[in-house]
């Protein structure tokens, strides 16, 4: 079983493909059966939280099944999810109103919830505790302090974490408020997954969103992935990005950015780290010049 191949199925949102791939390997057949039980038989997960919150997460689970397993039209599935949530919350079928109502409901029950979309898909982040801290982060354009929320006690952690039974998923994200949010349980704070793939990646998002108001999600991810490649010494990030590359869904900015990197850097797979870092740096500053030209 090749880990990168399997993770690629999930990055592309291809649950049927992942199930078929897992079914080829004896050590993964039990896991494949668990996927069939969830997606085909609709035996949804329960989380042991207050009933109004369980009902909300059930609606998200139904949405995940529609878009990632049944391959329903995403816009129609989005509309159905909002309609079901509005009915549960007794509010208007407006995304902003629903988001505000969910934050109130979860806060009343002792939880935080981050709504909205990740890579174009709905999928909430629900957790219990937040601790604020600061880190000095070096980026290509210098060093500065970034405020980081350490989040713990997760119930649901976005669509990718759900799709993979907690094996893959975000280690954190940058908010519109310039804060970096870190999922404590998903990070080894002494390793490059945290210092490079979380802190530097998300800090670059903060930098770029502050500097360019019209930057696209794919360009954001492309630049942050290049920053990872510039600083990574131990992780085979180029191989990872090549394995998850796909240009099939324009809204999947991670896969789209990886596809762009694969096109530009695939020839360096297996090369010394210094060569990969050098090419990544060149591409990063080409992107910077291009973005600067758009605002002149």
C-alpha cells in the first residue's frame, strides 16, 4: 500500500476510488468496510455531544455523503445543506445568518464552531478550548511575530478529517483576522509539520492576504507551498505535492496549487533538497513580481 497514493484519493475527494484502492490490501479491508458502512449504509457517526449539536453535525455528514460519495452537484448539495440547517435553527436560509446562529448555539453549549468553506466545501470545525500564544516566524520577506490560537478538544475538524476517519486533515488555518489557528492534536510542535507546514504556510497566507486584496485561493496555496519547499529539510514535500496534484476541480485550491507545482518542479523529484529549495525560491519571487504588476 502506498500512503501517498491513498492520500491523493482523499485530497481529490474521491471516496469511491479510496474504497476501491483500500479493498486491494488485506490490512485495509476492515477500513474499507467501515467506509461502506458509513457511506453506503448511512450508519452515521455520533459524537456524544448535546442533541441540538448532534443534529447539526448529522446534516453535515449527509452533505459529505452527497458530494464526496454520491458525487451530487455541489451547488445543489450546498443549497440542501443550508436549507436543512435553517430548518433546524428556525432561521432564514442565508449562509451568514446560519453561521451566526450556529456560533450562538454551540457557544451556549460550551463549544466553538468555525463555519464556512474549506477548499470550496462546507465542513465545520468544532472544539472546546482555545489558548492564545505568539511565535516568531521567518518568511522570505523577513521575520515577524504572529498570534497563534492553540485549539484543543476537537469534535469535528473539517471535511478532510471526517473523510479520512481522522487520519488526514488540516493542522490549522489562517483567519481573516490575521490569526493563525493551530489544531493541537494534529501537530508535532518540534517537527517540520508544525514549524514549516503549519506556521510558515499559514503565516505566508496572512502576509499575502494583507498585501494583496485580490489574490486567488489557488495563488495563496501555491505561494505557501513554495515557502514550505524553500524551508523544508527533512520532509519529502515535493513528492507529496506531486501525488495530490489535480486540476479537475478549480475550487480545490490545494490540489490546483499542487498541480501547478508538479508542472513546474516534477523534474526535481529525487534531487537534493538544495536544488528543490533553489527552484522554489525562484518561483516564489516570480509570483511576487507578477502580483505586484497586477496592482500597479
